[in-house]
């Protein structure tokens, strides 16, 4: 060692730095490449750490036989530090000669390595590779540390490595040189500093196998040269999902406050509906004898309209309730046809009647489809054209509830809040991707997505009722309660008429079984009743007690005819 030999503690510190650099320089490209059968007889390195902190270096490769046609060396210029950052080096001014003649040199800066390929042409002369390196000096608590693997990423073994690095005069505190496999370096065979009146570092080592490294290093006084080391961030999933208190707190705040705010909006809407004053649509009143009197107060709110308001869609039950309501109001006569045989399917004829009662557009469309004027239509004869007409009936009902101000929009139209929620979900997914890729705050991503999904769940609810619609719905809820709880006792004098009026409403509001049984109870004799009802005719041997079975069959068959083609 020269006159500037280091203290043991500094030597260990500098050794740890060199060992870390050697470990990080894994040189996967070099070790994965096919090793050349040719061996470098000697590698002599001459370098200088300039006053600007840039290392200028010339490596001379000598061979005992013709050089390989292409001499390739891989320099690791992006070195993972193991702490979420990477040490960055820049190699420039690359050139190569052999016997004083320039050689074609290719430099590939892609990815983690800078790869230098020299087309030697199989020369027997030594090949000189010259280049500069920026990034070899870094800040250290004891000053400035310098290190660079002059041998690395070579695809062939080296018999002997020698060299000298000239360092700034009077600025060197300590020297070191390590060599070996990247993950297990030891001191070089020989290294010294301060010889011949200079503060340069001389070193010698060998032989070295494919992929081995030789790393001259030094500790310089603070301020001797500029710090040229730069660092970049190393992406990893663990780093992206940082679990610091800041990330956890922010994620919880976003998820909890965002979801609470959305649920608060939804609950405010529900409270507004719940507080709506029930509209008086119809009522079931009992007289002093406990007999029921059903009165429709709003003649425009028929069974089909009620069903649409309740579940905010036009269902088959709404259409079938409308058919029965049109019949009991005198617009339609339903006639049960005699069976031609015991195994024959039941059938009915539908006859259009004149009635002074006004029709809504959807009612007129329905009548035109199932009972055209001037002809009796059998249920079995309903054609495929009826299916498209039912679609018009449904559309007319939707338009009615919108025009009456009960719905804020057409139920079948795209919900703008749902579209907004989907857009927000897409934005949150994209933001999560950016957070994962660019930051350590990726934990915010799942919180944002949770809020967006909550918004989607709330926005994808049924079409929003207006305040007037909520009032109507509250009135229907009260009417439904009355139909379920009022004693099904009809006044004897008008039992059939009263029961017939209630039946269509009980289809959509509930209580069907109770009220059809009340209607049947009006039959107190054993004589056939084919003409007992003004709106339903049956074969001559038919009894009113058969009405539940007859209507169940009628509803089933008509539903199939109207909606299987729709």
C-alpha cells in the first residue's frame, strides 16, 4: 500500500460500498449469453476521474489468438438499489480501435444495460475500447465515494486484469479494489495507491470467469469532485401499494366519506318519498253492516297505471288487469267457449262493445289489438301481430306516467346517473393504474373504485319518481293495505258489480284470492250461472263457483298469447 493507506474502519465502509455495487450488478444479460470459447489474455485499463466527476476510460483487450468477430460488453447502467430507487449511469463517447484503425462500434442503450458491440473482424491486434461514464461519484457521510466495474458483462473469461485510475491529487482518503462473482466479491489480488508521486489507484487481478467483475473504488474528500450520481424510481407492486399512515388514512377517508355521502343522497331521496302525502286514488269503505264499498276517486288511474307506478315497469299483470278492467267497464265481453272434447284446450272469444266510458290511449291500443271492431276474436286466434301492439301499449303507459309528472324520465331511457357512475368507475380504474405505475399511493385506487361501485349501485336503481309520483305511490300503498285487510264482504244487492270492479285492482295491488272468493260467495243457489256477470259469459252448465278456475286459465292462456311473441 502507498503512503495514504486507510484506517480499517474506512476500508470496511468502502468495501461495503463496492460489495453492494457488485451485488446489484447482477449482469443477467452477460450470464445468459453463450460464453465465447475465446479468452481475453489480458485486459489493461487506464482511466481518469476528471475534475467534473466524469470518468474517462480506455480498456485494452489482448488475445493470444484472433479476437472474436464481435466483441460484446454489457454495462449495467440502471442498478437497483433495493430501496425503491435505481442508480443511473450514462456511457458516452464510445469508440474502438485495433492497430491504430477505427472499428465499427454499436451502442444499444435499451433497458437496464448499455451494450457495446465491436466488429473486430477477427483482428490479432489488441482492441482498445474508449468511453466516458457519468454517475460514478456519489455522496458519502465521509466524503465522496467513487466506484466503477471496469470489468463487467464480458461474454468470455479474462486471464489477467490490470489497470490504473488517476484520481484528483491530494483528495484521496482511501482506496479499494474488489473482484469476483457479482454477488460474492473479495479484494483484488493486488491494489495500491499513491505510487510514483500520484494519488492514482493501481490494481491487478485474475484470472476471472465469464460474468465476473473487477471494481476499483476510492473515498475522496468532500467537495473534491462533483457528485454525478443520479437516481430513478424502481417500480414494484409492493412499493406502489405503500402502507404508510398517510396512504392508509387517505384511503379510509375516501372510502368511508365517499360511500357515506352517496348513501346519504340515496337515503335523502327515500326519506323524501316516505314523507310524501298519500294521494287519494281510491278507497275501500265499510258500511255499518261491515259491507265493502269500493270507490275509484281518480278515474284516470286505472289498474295498468297503478301497476306501472308500483314497480315502475309495464308487466304482463298490468296488461291483464287492464283487459279485465275494460271488460267490467263494458268495453269488452269475454266469452268462455264450450270444449269440443275433454282433452281440448280452453278457449274464449273477445268481443268489442260500445261503452260511454272514456278510453285512455293505451286502453284503445289494447282493445284494437285483441278485439278489433266488428268481429269476435278468439284467444287461440290471436296472431303474431299482437306482440308488436303490446309493445305500443307498454310505451303508451310509460308516456302517460311521464306526462302526468309522476316519473322524471322515461323508464326505458338510459339513466344519466348510471352513465355518469360508469364513467366515474372507468376514471377510477384508470386513476388506479396511474397510481400503481407512478406513485406509492396505489392504496387510494381500491378506495376510489369502492366509491364508484357504490355510486353505480345507487344510480342503477329504478327510475326516479318525482314528488308527485311518490305521493301517488304512497296512495297506492294505502289502497293495497285496505284490499288486504278489509273484510271481503260485498253488499248483497250489488255484490257481482262491486266484486267485478275490485278484481282488476286486486291483480296489481294484491288480495286477488280474497276478492274473487267474495264474488263467488254471492252465488247462493245450485243453478248454472252462464250469464251472471255482465262482462263474462260461459257455457250453459257453468256455475259462478267455477270463476276462479276459469279466470286463472284465461289469464294464463292470454298471457302466453300476448307476451310470448312480444
